[in-house]
């Protein structure tokens, strides 16, 4: 079934009849108000909607209306309808503002900086009305409303209709004269207005004194007066009826409803009670719920009787009851005909499901005492909700299930498992897996066999996730292998989940080739199934693999494609987009561009809430801590790691290639090197046990970095050998670079300058800069000595560029520009290109790099093809345009 659609009737003011009493004093206040915000706050039945709708009908300015209900506490539903309302203003800037609202996604619904210019561009003339604001209780959704209220500048006017004041401060607006408040005391009918009302409704039925008494008894409460008029229509003793109005509002309302209802035909009374369970309805809904073919005619009778029926939308095909009237109808139904309620909700749920309104179908199912309908509906629909990233709705409806783990509906339990995987990496996955297994043994007799098989597969996939979270990587791979054949013909959603988990395991094991292949497969499945979260996650992690195996320029291209993909599909406010951003930060830091890295990581942090996305937030915090340390801002780095520590619980953060303990060691080493911290205890990794992991790689690099500073040559030899062997086998470029630098720094290295040249060529062709800076003085001195000794001209050129950067004579951007060509050249092709800049002949090139002349010609042909040129001079010019400027040092 398709996702819940946009409810068009919410986007139009109720179709109210012309008021019987002119509220001139209130209309004049609305007309005279020159501020941005109007707050109409009063309990039910005070005529808020009628007043504003009538005033709005007299305006010529662009206007939009949004009627709210408690389902709008789902951020996705609220943002979709608010965006549609703003777009409906049809003024300059409206479409852009609407698009930015529609992009908002949980957990952080803060309006982006680009929203304000678009909103202000609309000017002060448009009017946006939010009706029934009291239905909202989600802090995140209310936060968006508060941001709209607090906008400073000539923005559209905002009118808020509510039964209670919003939970945000309005003091600044009051002081600035920007706020008009209309409250219950203002909305109450005066004695004169009550007299006018009854002269229209019941001319001559009551003496003026009786009307005055009725006004006193009802305290000018509009709904009470209208109800009294209905009760008085056929009253045998009107004066006695007026005098009997006493007591609390609840008693008065019940008395009035009783008098009004009992005078209606039995069939109409039953219709009112049965349809009171509906938040909104049309004639077809009424037929389905009441099972009365004549329900359409009865609905017309209700409208003619003016029984608090409010038409919705421009066409008036949909209706709702006045909220107070509906509340009391439901009260009467529950207490007098409670045995009918279950069947009514069941029919309503089935009808809305058939119409494609999943939210309403679930709402009625959740209001049933027997939860079978809710469970059956969830069991069929939860995976679609996950795939569409409707996590707030999923949490809402699964939260309505009593004791879900004991229910015989395995897909419901699977969905709870996936919800917790996304939000906190599900520390209790073992309990969830056991519950799924139990549910599979207890499914109802008529349970769909295909869904049972799907639940079994999801249990296996969740088992693989549980194994990865616990660091049992081989078990995760074995589980995936066991079910891989079964998943071949499974739905792409399920298959994509397992493939992505396998890719994450391969990344953790440092197997970059296998990880990249699995990420590509997972992306295709995620895209087909509509799993937005993992689609973005796959794109971000593919860039991380590319940075390791191919280098910074290709990784940047991969990230640019990911950003374009997200932008084209309106996903840049999706929390999963933070994965793309924190990997972008990592790539920029590897290229020694800390400012660009910080910007991307701060954007990632803005998207990932601590409640729902701790893993993404943790990676952003760790990345920012590294940037701060590189920039010498050590207190900031410490604070960021402390925040990450406070966020970490039950293993809910799977940090990229590291742990918080290792990051604290990294920070301590940086402080010691800068002379701002005490000596760091020696890092001595224990002998490797179990499979190689990228976390161990990080530990070895930090230990190697420390050994370099202390000239601990035996440890450097030991660590670099392990690091070089493992990194080369797994395609881990930066780790291999660290190993080569350490090997070149060993005092008895027989091939020191060849090894350094290999490291420089690797760095030049892949854009790795930061490891040289992290190596500190030992690496800097090595580069100086290698300027005249490294055999590769490309290596010598890059050594000079790096030294310029270390000594402050060049920026990292300049080093990076020298390395970026439109299609990556091989290491040997870059050497040939550097010699080409020197004007050397083919024969001289062949001699310099120890190859044949034919091989040089072959390299030149490839270079020409990649640069899009046909001769030597054009190749040099094109390379210069792209920032390739090799410099020969003798």
C-alpha cells in the first residue's frame, strides 16, 4: 500500500456560513493590527475558527490555511502539509520556502539558514493560518512553528488558532507590538450580541430578559448558546429551560446535548453516535462505518439540522463535527453503546486502508481494545515505513502495541528491531531475535507464508547485524553466507540490508575491494526498495572506500555525486545525509584541508540527533575533534570527545576505524608534540589476535607516530612491517603511506630513498597530505634530505610541495591542486608527465625511468587521451590549466 497521501481538506478553511452576528469589534482589531502574529486562544466552542474564517474571506491578500490534528506530531506528515500550505500562497519565494520545509526530516527539524531569505522574500502581505495548534505536542514539530513565529523582518503574517497557549515564549513579540492576542474573554458574546443571535435563531421565542439570563448562565460561550438554541426549538417551557442552565460546563454541555439529540429521529441519533469516532469523513466513509446504505441521505439531514457539522475544503465533500460535539457524542457512545465501538473502528480502519490513508487506518486500529487489527496492519506495512524513513510514525504505532514481544506477529517485532538498530544499535537484539523466533512458532493459522519466510530472513539478517555490533565479524559473514542463496529471490529491501551489513563488516576488516563491491550491490537494492537511509549511507561509505583505494580526488568526485543525488531528491535534511558529510570531512582532513573538513563535519553534526542517530553524531564529533587538534585547539577537541563519551552507551556507536580510547590517545600525542601536554605513556599494541581490523590499524599508526617522535627504531621496524603487509593486501592507502615513511626513517634502511620515493609517489597520485604533517620533524627532515636523493622526479617535486606546506610557504590547497587531474593518471604516467614538462625526449624519458622508448610512447598516448589532447605542447598547457606544476630540484 502506498504511503499516506497529502490530505487536501487540511489545506482549506472550513466552509462556514455567514455569521449571524457581526463581530465588528473583533474584526476591527484584526484589521487594525499591524504586527506579524495573531494568537486566537480560547477553549472549544468560542468561535475561533468562524471569526478568523469570516475575517479571512474579506481579505484580498494571498492566504493559506492548515488545519492541524494530532497525527501531525509525525514530523514527516506535518512538514509535508506545512510545505503544501506555504506553496499555496503563490507569491515570490513561496515555492523555495516550501521546498526547504519539505526537506526537513527527523530528528532535527530546525529550519535551514536558506529558509529565512525565501520566507522574507514573500513579504508581509500573505497570511498563513494554523488552526488547532493545541493538537501538537511534539517538541520538534512545535519547534518549527516557534521558528516561524520568531522570524524577524517583513515576513508573512501568521495566525495561530488554539485551545491553549503554545509552549513557547511570546514576550518579545508583545513588547515589540508584533503580537495581537484574542482570548476567551474577547470572544465571549456580549449581552447585545447574544440578543442579536437569538433574534436570528429564534425570533420572538424569548423575552430580552430571558436572553440576558441565558447569556449570564453560559458566560457568553458561543457553543453553549448555539446548543441552547437547538434545545429551545421545541421546548414546551422555554423560560424553565433557560432557568435550568446551571452548574459546571460539563453538566451543562451534557444536558444540552441530551436535549438536542433526543429531539432527533432515532436513525439520525444513531448516525451521529456511530460517525463520532471519525476525525473526518465523507459520504462514502459514513456508509462504510455505519453499514447503512442510506447514510448519505442521513448526512444531508445532519447538515440541514445544523448539528455542528463543519464542511472541510473548498468543495465541502468532507466533514468533521465540532470538536466539543464530537467529544460528547463519543462519551455517550462509549457509555451507552460501548459494544459497538470495536466494530466501528474496525470498519473505519479497513476503509481508510483501502483508500491508501495508512495513518488513519492505523489510528482507528490502535483505538480498538482487541489489537489484532493493529497487529495485522503493522505486520504488513512496517517494512514500507522503514524504507520510507517514517521512523517517527513507526515508533508511534508500534508503541501502541501492548507487550509486542509476546505477540504472534513476527514482522512487527522485526520492525522494532530495525527501529532500534537505526536509533541505538539495539543492545537488546538478542532478546528481539528470541521474540521473533517465538512469534514464528505461534503465527495465526492463516498467516501469509511469504511473510513468514520474510520474517525468518529478517531474523537472520538481524543476527548478522548483532554479530557485527559485537565484533564477531566471522560470524556475521558466515550468517550472511548461509542465507545468501535464500536472499537471491528475496525483496531488494531485505537483501539490501544484509548486503550493506556485509559491506560494513568488510570495511571493519579492512577488505576494501570486497567492501566496495558490496556497497555497490547494496546501493542498487536500497534504491529499488526506497530505503532512503541506507541509500545515503552506501554513498557515503563508498566515498570512504574510494579514499583508501584510489585517493582524495576520486573520493571527492564520489562525494560530489552523493551530494548531487541527495540534492536532486530533496534528501539533504535526511539524518542519513550526515554519513555523506562526515566522510567528506574525513577526506578533506586527509588532504590537510581542516577548514573544509570542519564545515562538512559541523553540517553532519547538525543533522544527527543524539537520541535517534548516536552513531552518526559520534563519528561527526570524533572528526571535529581531529580537526580541532590539527588546528591546535586542544580544549575544543577534548570537549568534543567528552561529548562523544557521554553519547556512547551500550555500544551504540560504531566509529569509523577507531574507538574513543584511541582518539583520546591521538589527542594526547598531539598535545605532547605541540608542547601543551605531558608525555604520553608508550603505546605498545599487543600481538594481533583474531582477524585484522581497521581499529587495530589505527592503533598501530598511533603507536608508529609516537615511535617516530621517540626514535624507537626497533618498534618502528616491527610496527611498520605489520602495517605495510596488511595495508598492501587490503588496499588501505594512508596506512601503507605511514608504513613506507617509517621504513624510510629506519637508520639501516638499504633502500631509504627508493622507499621514500614510493611513499611520495603514492601521496602525490592520491592526494594524501595530512600523514606527512602528523609525522612532524622526523618526516620533515627526511623530506629535506630526500630532495636530491629520491630517484623519482615526481617524488622530488612532491617533496618540495610538502616542505613548502610544512614551512608555511604554501597552502594545502596548492598541494592538492597539483594532484587533481580530470581522470586519475597512474604513478608512472605522472612521472612521464613531469619529464614532459622538462622538455625531455622520449629516449631521455626512457633512460630516466628505466623503460623502453615504446613504453614511453604508450604512456604518452594514455596521458594524451586522459587530458583530451593530441601532442606534447597541448598536454603541458592542459596540465598547467589543471594546476599540475612539477618543479625539478637538482
